[in-house]
C-alpha cells in the first residue's frame, strides 16, 4: 500500500454549534467549512473562494469571526461555532436578516450568510457603529452582485432597530 492509498485517520471533534453540543469525525486536513457542510449538513455557510478572500464562509468561532475555509475542523474542538443557521430566533428573523430583506441587500445569496454573521458580530461589540466602522468591519466580505451601499444601510437599519428600548410592560 502506498502513502496515497493509506486510510486517513479521522479525529473526533466535540464542540458547541449554534448553542447545541455537536460531535463529528474529521480528517486532519479537513476545513471547518467542509465539516459544517458535509459532516453536519449545515449548508448555510457558503464556499466562495476557498482561500480566505471572499468571506462567504464566515462563522463565529468562540465569538471571533473567521473564514471557516481557513480553519481546520479539529481547531473547533472544545469551542463554540455560530453559523447562519443559528442566527434567527425561533419566532422569526433576526433584525439583521429582516433589514437585509427590507433594504434589498442581497441578490444571489452566496455572500449573504457571511455578511450577516460578520455584521451580527459587529453589532454585538458595537451596537451603534457609524458607516465607516461598518464598511471597515465588513471589508473581509465580498459581494459581486449588489455593491455595498444596500448592505451598509441594512446594518444601519438593524442597529437602529436593535438599539430601540423594549416596549414597556413586556409583550
């Protein structure tokens, strides 16, 4: 048996994905993107360039946004992974998702999950970022369809919605 024919030994990876415990087998060279899509069936995270230049595969790893195509699946062991599938609350859309719809900030959809995950991370850190900060934060995400003005407006809209005080008396 040659080196190329040798079976690949898999690694057990145990992590938290979108708030739930998860365990999967991964080859030592397998990316987190591949593991999410193939081993876990979470296909919302998109493969764009597969070399870290487009941001379509952006996820949060222990609260830090990363290009999942550049992270080995084994690196997620013991960590929290947040993907687009975990963004919406059970009763509807996240304010960012709603704002992307209302501002027509998406077209083909390949880049949208990465933009949403990155924008959510920004708004969690800075609830009211200005336009310059939004553009700077999202610079690692590329869109070939819309241009960025609608995306920036959507993030601004979501920021405004999310910073409004909750209605008195509860709903």
